[in-house]
C-alpha cells in the first residue's frame, strides 16, 4: 500500500535514499535532504521541511500503534 507521501522506487533511488528510510514519508525526505545539502546542514535552515517530515513520521507511528492495540484487543477477546 502506497500513500501520496511515498516516493516511487525510482525517485528514492535517484535521491540515494537508503532502503531503511524508504517508508511512508519518503517523498518528504527527498526535499529535506536537498535543502540540507544546499545549506551545508545548518540546523536552523530547512525547518519547514524537517517539521513536515517529522510530523509525518509521528503520524505514521501513531497510526501503527493504534492498529497494534486494535489487533491485541481483538486477539484477547
């Protein structure tokens, strides 16, 4: 299942994203890495891109934890 935030395999390969980082938020990671490289990894730059990527990661984590708790609840019944 791919969402609108998932980069295609060719996009991820061209952006040199490691396999471990190709998740539901990979399309937000590509512009973040481009911005980081362009600004020499200065931490105060690229705040909007970083915030969007971290929020996507958090939302994905919360979604997975809700699914896990639903699964555990249905197994215990």
